[in-house]
C-alpha cells in the first residue's frame, strides 16, 4: 500500500466549493478560517512559536505597562492601575510601580459626609478629603459613623446613620425616633407605623372648621393655637366631613392625587382628604363620616387600572393615581379628574404588565442566534413606558427570561464561556452551575492558544477550575484536549486520539473584536477550529486511485462537522452579522495539497 | 417721476424710523434698570428681585450639571448624545469593580452651581442696588458671601449680605441674622437632591458588585425612572428621571467591564 497523498484541511465552510471536495484527483485539502488565512497555511509551526512568543511578549509588556498606580491619570481618573505614561505627575500627584491596593495613597475606604451623615464606600482618601469629607480606611469593619440603624420619621422609616437621621428630621421638620437596636433594613421598614389620624376640629373666624391630622399633629396645633385651646378637639378615626362634628366641611365630588400615595382620594369642601374614591359610595353619609382602611375600600387586591368608579390603585398591581388624560386612560372617572392609571405597556403589539421585564435581541433570527454583532437586551415596563437596557457587548452577557403565570422577569447575566475550552470531560463541560458550555461528541480543537487563555494576569477571573488543576499543566494550556497538530511528533495520531472524545465549546458563542489590528482575540480563538485530515489512497491493479484511509474527510459532512465547531468558538467561520449580511470573505478556506515527503520530514 | 419721488420719500421715512428704533434700543440698554422701575416691571421686594434676576441662570446651571454628571467641565467623561457625561465611578481595567470618583457628590454639585452663577450673582446685586436707588431709596448693601445648598425638592442660594433700604423715615433691613424671614435667598424647584441620593446608591452598588438593578429603585420610588445603557467599552450611562417634574440626572460608570474575548 502506497501513501499517495496527504489531505490537509483547515477550517470549514457551508458554501464550500464542492468541486474542490470532489477530489477525484489526489491533493491536499486545506481549509482556513478568515482571520488566520494564509499566515497559518504558510508557516504552521513558525506561527505557533511566534504566536506564543508574541503573546508572551505582549503579556510582559502589558505587565510592565499596567503596573503603576496613578493617583490620578491624565484622563482625570483617580487611583487607577495604568501605564506610567498615563499617570498625571503634576501638582505633586503620586505614582508608584505597584498595584493601587498596595499603595498608601490609593487605599479604598469610607468617605463620610458629616454634614449629610452619609457614607460612600470604595473611595480613595484624596478624592474624599478634597471635597471636605472624612476618610476612614476600609479594614473590613464598618466605621461607627457609617453604621446604619433604623430611623423612624413620621409614618416612614429609613435605614441610615445617626447623623443622617437628625438631618432628615431637620430637612422634613419631622420628629424622628432613632432605633439603634434595629440592625436590619427589612425589620426597620416593617417597624414604621403611622400615627392615628382623625378630625382636628377648631374654631376659625367664628366658624367651626376642621383639618384631617394625626393625633400628634393635632396636639401640636392645639399648643400653638392662638384662640381658646379648649375648642381644639381631636376625633380619632373621623373625617372632617362627619355630620356629627358639625364643621363647615362637607362632601364634594372632587378627587385628588397625593404625592407618595397611589390611591385617588375624595376631598371635602375644606380641602381635607377623605376616603379612597368610590363612585358607588360618594353619596353615602357613612363613607364621609369615618376613615376607612385601604383594605376596606373598593376593589382591594386588584389593580383597578382604568376603573371609572374605584380609586383604590395599587402600584405593585399596576396602577397609580394620575390626572385623567383622554389619550392615556381608557375610561373617564365618574367623578373628579383623577383616575387609577393603568401602568401596563404595549410593545410590538404585545401587552406587558407594569414591572414586567423581558428579553429581546437585535439579531435577525432572535435571541440565541449566532450572529456577528448580535446583542441581547432587557426590556423593562414601568409606568406605561418601556425602557431598553442593553446587555454587554460581544455577547459577554446573555438575557435570561422566566415566566410565572404569564408575568415575565428577565435579567442580563454573564455568559460564562471563558473556560469552556479547557474542560476535558462532558460532566465538567456541561456543569451549568459553573459555565455555559456544550460538549460536542467526537469534535476536536486544534491549537489550544495557551496564551489567550492564560495571559490575562491577575485580573483574569477564569484561571481554571478544580477539574483543570487535577488535569495537570495541560489543563491550563488545554493540551489535554487540544493536542492535535501542534503538539506531538505524530499529529495524525493525536487527531485520532481526540476524534472519539469531544470538545467543550461555548453554549453561546462570544463575539470578538476581529477588526482590531492590535491583537484582538479573534485570531487566536478562531484558529482553534483549524483542522487537517490526511487522506490515503492506494493504486488499484488497474492503476486507478482508491481511497483507503480517512475517506470521510472527502465528504461534505466532514466540512459541516468542522463548521459546527468553528461557529461555536465565537465570531469565526461562515457567519452573518446581526442584520443578516454576510462578510466580505467566506470566513474560511480549504486547500487540497499533494503530500510532499520532505514536508513531512521537516515537520518531524 | 412722481412715483420715483414718492419712493425716495418712503425710503427716507424708513431710515428715520430705523434710526429712532436703534436709538431707543441703545437708551433702553443703557438705562434698563431705571426703565424697568419706571414701568413697574421690577419686583418691589429685594428677595423677589433676586429671585427674578437669578432664577434662569440657576435653572440653566442645574440643567447643565444634571446632564453632565454634576460637573460643569467634566474631566473624565463619556460622550453620549452630545453630552460630556462624567464618570462618577471608574475602573480602567477589565473585570474589576470601579473606584468612586465623586464620593461627596452633593458638595461637589453645590460648589459647581456656586461657580456657575458667580458672575450673575454679582450682576444681580449691582442691579438690586441700582434699581432701588432709582426708586428713591438710599441703599446700603454690605459685603457678603452666598451659599448654594441642595435640599429636598429645591436648590437654595442664600446670601449673607445685609441690604438696608431707607426712604425718609422708612427703613427696611434684609438679610439680617435677627430676621430670618427677610433673608435674601433664591429658590429653584428641582429634585436634584433626591436624584443624587439615588445616584449615590447606584454608585455604591457599582463599586461593590459591578452592577445595579434598576427595577429596585423604580419599585421603591414610584415616580422615578431609572435607565441604564451599556456602552461598547463596558461603560454604563445611568439616566434618572423624576416622572412627575421631569428633572433628570445622568452619569456614567465603568465597573466590571468585560473585554471582547478574554
């Protein structure tokens, strides 16, 4: 049996020139992905060495260039690790060849505003003190002046510092009760209780009139009352319009929205608030006599959005009090000018409830489609308005959505693809708690591109997992699975070993800045899809060539399999962009080349 | 011939009218405060006068600062829809949470507003003197400072100057410590105080966790709109809007940015 030809394939395609693959004539097939095209074909080993050296050199340069802590950069940022030339050294600003964490002048701490009683974490000392703040180093414990406790203000609560509590008291002219025993925000909010309200009846201009106040407020009013104080009386739970109080305040058909409240309230003739607007009870004397709780008012537990008869709006159920507008409200209120505005949204012909969030994509095919420049978005419906929050570029974030009883919630979350390539088993690969990867049975990857996976210095968050460590040094470089054409003496053997294993690839292929001439990741990552296949032929007795080994490499399906791997790596191979347009080139190439004995020997 | 003569007559008339208009404009400009007084256009109360004089500039400064992250001339900024938006929390490196750049945001904005209206404050005080002198008052205005303070729902500019107006037996004193009611101050209704409190909370989240959840704020503050726009370099623009009053505050953050690839 003669070895007639070697088939070499690098990278793959869909719109592959099928004529080339109908390799009746012997030849060497080479498929090459766009970013590495001729470079890799010409000097495959040289490339490996050069690329590693290049990456190493870049890493070293990077390490040197980012090792200064600038107290301020030329661009105006405080306390950044940056190259020396980016540091501002004027006006006595300091620089140090170390990380900012290690310097005395850029340690992070608490910046306390003694006037406002507020604290800001993670602030550098100088910035804080320049504006008159008091800085305390972050030692892991909250400084006493920044400790938060419960401040009860009127019928509300705030989880703030003691000084802030006093400040709030002076700002809102309200008495406060600072509860240092409450150390939990939820408990603090729960402990807020409103003072009892009622009719505070008094005489003014020889008339008996009234104000709806809390008991405390009425007491205070009484103390400051210039007339006969005995004529100021508080009637707990009563409205000023109560007939038995005989005040000059009576029922009306007017309604009002109150800042900080959701409901539509009826108003009496003196301008005092009455109960929640209820068209069915607007003529009911009892409804104008006593104060009714929200729970005892109309439509409790429902949104009441667009209701013309009930003003018991609920923000969390999708409505709030607003002045009636023909263009925005579906129904006109039976009385007054205010209504529970339905806060739901309409987007692309679909209705979303107030508070719903959902996912969308700029990609033509929709969410999860692999397209260059594609990005997910989270859409948010609040107060009749839809706002769009883009997730991170380069598909570094994904939008995830879940629906419970038709109410959708979505969030942009990190696409954890970075350590996919170094996973050696299907179990580790598809461990969705740790990463977003998929296992492709039988697939293999070429160059591990160790530089790109390990050259990120201290800031690289994915430095390999426990499984990686157990796999030895290969796990860092990925040699355990990548092996392949760059690794050993017998590249075809390595390929053979990997063939029956598999490759771990991103579940959601990331984007790369492939246009970046200064060393983006596209080239190094996409080259992992490079592949070769050695096809052996034998001459028959009739002198015809007959394929005897790796004949499947001549089939279209081989190209398709390789393409599956290629596009899963990221913005590689034959892809279209997010508006559905193909690139200027095919995104890969193939070559057929006749086996040259000297070439083989030189490789070895 | 008659037509031509008529035409030249008309032109002369127009020129005369134009000269009169220009003359009046010059006179109006030169004697503006006195003219205002003569026509009763100026407020009769010094406090109202200052309010009237300074309000527009104060409003413009507040609007500009609100759109630029709290700085008149942002140094570290992101250009977004023609606005230079200051980074209030910034990290140049990838993967790391941001460093707070303006930990005393309220104080910083107060200083910026003070700087922005300084010139106008001087003009207004000069005009105040001139106006009341034109009304026949003997005016005494002491030297003093002015302070800008952000308060809930308002921006307050208060003056420590003492203004004494004397007309015959009548004497009025404004700005005296004895009578806080007559303190000279300018108030502008603006919710920047509330909005920067929210901004500070977002910055705290960003500097600790690298992101913030906008809906938390909108759930708690019913009239607040929080928008977050991620940019290609990992920066984020936050736009806080009071849905009722329309006041805005926008700022930039770069925290836990992710690079293309790794």
